[in-house]
């Protein structure tokens, strides 16, 4: 089953598409890598996306790091609230 097959194409403006590319499809240098597991399907999708771009230095790991960085910043308050139930702020 393909979880991405039945999704509708987003109706984005060119500015929104450019913003996405600027936010997530930028190469980054990861100096100390850590192993994290994702599903084979997600890895295949991301690998296909990264290979289709001519962005030098962009990797699956870099893309995932960009997405997670933005997610943590966007949901910082919620994450800290959950973490703080018994501890101090995490982020």
C-alpha cells in the first residue's frame, strides 16, 4: 500500500514552493552523525526526491535533519510541556 498515492497535489503558489525548497532542500553539513531508522518506503521516496534534484551536497540525512529542526522549533512549546511534566525544559 502506498500512503502517498492517494494524496491530492497541494495547490501551492510559486512563493510557497520556493519557501519549501529554501527551508528543506538545502544542503547542510552534519559534523557528528547519529544512526536513526526510518521505514524503507520513506527512505525510497526521499532518495528519489534527492536524486531528482541537482542540489549539490543535499542528502537524505540532511533533508531529514532540516525537517526535524523545523518541527522541533515549530512545536517547541508542546514538546517542552510534555517533557516538563517531571523535568525542566528540553529545548
